[in-house]
C-alpha cells in the first residue's frame, strides 16, 4: 500500500441566471452582482481550490436558463475533494442578496470528475 496523497477532483460549476433576476428593478440588480462577486471570491479562496478557467456566455446567451441549459457562466476548477465542492455550492445558499439568498437569482450544478489526460 502506498501513502500517496489523494488526487484532486476536477469540477465544472455550471451557473444559470434565473427569471427572478430579470424581474428585478434596475436599482436592485447591483445587489445580485455583489452577491455573485462574493460567491466567486469565496469559491476561489476555498483551501486547495485552483480555478483553471471561466467562461461567461452573457453576450451571446440572453435571458434565463430555466431548464439548466444553456448555462450562463462556468467555472472550471480543481478541488481537493468532494466536500470542498459541496462547500463551494453552499455559497449559493448562504450569500445574502437583500432579504434573500443568491440561489433565488442564480442556479448552480457542479459536475465532478477527474482530469482527462490527453496522450502525447
């Protein structure tokens, strides 16, 4: 038996802007973006998380993603374990946006796997 450290997992956070966001008066939208910023920073700053890339589809995908596809933005990251991925998803439940939580406006799904190694 070897004493190898566990390999990190790859995770693709897929996020969708919901209709509740689009129903907000213009003056309230900034609060949601502040919540998104807090969530993004929180994910990036989780111990052992390395953000590998992001993709924001907001310029070519306009409107909601009520069925989850297409997603509005993505974060590809490496995380030390599944519990860290769960902690990242929890930001959508805990980040406050006025009297609500972020998940009223943004939906997330995390796809977890391992690195796909491309042969030389």
